[in-house]
C-alpha cells in the first residue's frame, strides 16, 4: 500500500492538547448568621454614579437608599466579603466624594428557647 507518485502524503492527525486537571472546588463557607452593613453618605446627585461604580465590583455588595433627600445609603454585603467591600469603597472614594460609617445598630441579642425537661 504505497502512495502513488506525485501525490502528497496524507497529513497526520493534529495532536490533541493535554487537558488540565480540574481543580477541586473550594470548600463551601458556612452560611453567615447576618449580613454585614455599612452606611454611606454622599451628595444626592452622586447616587447614580455610586451605583454604577459599585456594580463594577461584581456582586461584592448592594445598597438601598434609606433617606433619598440626604442620600443616606445602607450597604449590604456578605461578612465573607467584608475586606473586598471595604477595598471597593476605598477605591470608589478616589472618584467620588462620600463618607463611610459603621452600621450604628448592634445585633439584637439572641434569645434561646428553653427546652422542656
């Protein structure tokens, strides 16, 4: 079974690249008991820009407007992402004037139900 004269040899099959081993997924984090919260104060006309900048940080946090006239915002985030949220806010503060305050309301005390003995 020889190739005829004048015809090029058949092209070899392209090599298949070696596939990488899949990484094991990180272990799931424990569900937080409560979301982290911060207050942000800014000029009302900067609220839309603040939303735009916060959305650029891919689901790090979200906010709700507590007082529209004074643009008092409540920032809500997972406690697992607190460092990332604070970093995002610090980076955003370079583009937009606002102040960040700690959430003023402490966590309500946990009430334990008594078991009947």
